[in-house]
C-alpha cells in the first residue's frame, strides 16, 4: 500500500521499523524513549544527535539556532510577528495561497503592522509572483513567504529577496512545512525557516524553527516565555517538556536521509524524477489536468482534477482498493492530490500512474 497523504504523511518504512525495534527497550536501557526524562543523559544525547544530523544535512551555519518546538507551523504564524516586530516595523507577506494567508491573518489578528508585498490571487494562485513584482514597505522588519503551498500545489522556483532603503537585506522568513528537506537549501539566505514536522521531518507534534542569532532577543518582555525565541534558544528548546518522542523520530528520519538515501542532493534528484513523471502523465492525458504554471508546479503536492468530476468518488474508491491511499484533495478545493514527500517511494508514483492510465481507459 502507498500513502499519498498531505500530512500527517507517510514516514520511511526503515524509520518505522527501527522505531518498532527500539520501542520497548531503547538500546538496552530497559525503557522506551517515550518514558525518558527530557533531562536524562540518554534523551539529551538523542536530541543533540538529531540537531547535529540536521545541521549536517542542511549545512546550517553556526550563527543559527535550531529549535524543536510544539504548536505546529500555525503557532509560528503568531510567534514570528511577536518576536520580529517587537521593536516596530511591519511584517511583509507574499501571498500565494491558503497557508500564506493564514500567516498574514495571524499578524493582523495580533494588531501588528503588515503589508502584502505581492499576491498571486489574481491568477487564482496558479503562478508565483516574480521577484520584480515585490513591493516591500520601507519599514519592513521581515519578508515572509510560503515556499510550497501544500493545498494549491504551488512552489517557489526562486528565493525572494528585498533590500531596505539603507541597502541592508530585509530578513527573509519562510514557511517550509511541506518542502523542507526535499533538496539542498542555502540556509544563510534566511532569517527564519520554520516547518511543521508532519510531512518531511517526522510525526505531528513537533515544529522545527531555524533562526539567525541577530533575530533573537527582540520580543517584548511581556511575551510568554514559550513564545520567545531567545528564551527557547537559551534553554535548548527545553523551557518546558519538549515533544520528546517526535524529536527522536525526526532524528531517525535525518539519519535515514543521510545514511540510506545519500543526502539531500540525491533526494532532490529523486523528488524531481517522481514529480516529472506524474506531471507528464497528467499532461499527456486528456482526462486529468493540473492548472499550475509549469515552473511553479510543486514537487511535493500534485493536485489534479478529472475531466468528468462526477467520477471523482469512483476514482478514489478504486484507488483505495488498488492500495493507493489518501488521494482526495483538500476539503477547501476538492479534486485529487497526490503528495510525494521524501518517504513516498518512486514505486508509489509508478503505481499511481499505472492506475490513472487504467482508470482513464475504462472510465474516461
Ligand atoms: N504551513 C503549511 C505550508 C502547511 O502545509 C501546513 C499544514 O499542512 C501548515 C502551515 C500548518 O501546520 P500545522 O498544522 O503544523 O500548524
């Protein structure tokens, strides 16, 4: 069976098997990782190894803190303005879909100054605005974007940038929830990168935040401790009990990426191949379609519709019978969506393409 769920998503089988082997008795210690104190030597070693492996995979520079938090990517929508606008200035947002809008709305809700620097709404979010279309406000404290819109299936094909009037770069903040670790990344271009874990990192309940040192320490003193990046960084993400088991599983995923999959360049090539195949199958049929501009088509989330929408439920039921799970599109947009995260093997894409061709032949 293959799981195309958008999140919580498939985890690598090798990771699940190792977690199962270690479930009741971690390395002969006589207890499960779930039962360990987060302050114990055993757990601290697990936590530090996970961070070291992530730093190595992504080449995270030493002037960035890596935080392992709770609250999901959605809590970061609020924590970002709380931490980065505490001294004034405005949050600038590139809008390319539902998640970017939620990030903007949370800043609005908290009463922070904000500006929409560019939006793809006029094209119904089918093409990412070009770099020259960005209109960043003079008081911009950061520029936020969503590198991959999980619902629309729209992915940036470039890294945006903006300068202040004095020539300094505006810190770039990116929600990478659904495409982090899908390929190599130049972390030094960013002020903050964040991601909910439940797609390419691990299970739900963990949120990864990477923040450049100069952006720490700007939250007002009334900010709750758990929302203050500086305090979280000072405490090694252990101001309170962290999501220990999810952190451990994320560490297993990082090891799998390094040791089993050959790192992020290899992952990049594999993800490109998987996505190219599926889009080619969609484009080559008169029955399936995807509306996104080719250069912005997401490699991770491939939405598509059938020429005859009345066949959708039959498509989903038959796909499920064929072992192809969770292909239903997001409830807000309908249609189909195949999520092709790192843990989805190429064989899953081949099986989906074969099923789609067969369905089209029989029902199209
Ligand atoms: N941002 C993106 C791009 C997402 O895909 C999601 C969830 O699917 C979120 C944010 C929200 O994440 P969470 O549920 O961890 O708050």
